[in-house]
C-alpha cells in the first residue's frame, strides 16, 4: 500500500483494479472519498461511496473502502447509480 495524501490503496486495488481499469485515477477515488454524493455501509465493515467525476464525462464513480474510510479497495464507474 502506498500513501497518497492520507489515503492508501490495497494490493487488490493496485494489482487488479488498476490493471482491469487503467483509465482510473487514484485522485478520482480520493475525490469521491472526500466529497461523496452518497455513503453506505457494506458487509464486512466496508463502505461504499459514490461521486461524480467530470473527467469521466460526468459519470458516477463507485468506490469501496475498508472500515477506516481511507484505504481504497475497489473502484468502478457505476452505470446504475440513481440520484
């Protein structure tokens, strides 16, 4: 895990998420964590956060964090997000 302005990323994020979605930027994930449109708790004490990313043509990015809300585990564009 490498820190980035107080945030870290799991090995899964570094090795799998970025490999499958090379267009994603860590900065976008951090932006969602800092200014989410919505936050929900998930099983295993993880959190789901959604945020609009202008650089993704205004689409919503879904970010999953570990319980500390600063360790980012997964991220993907959420086509089914309802405002």
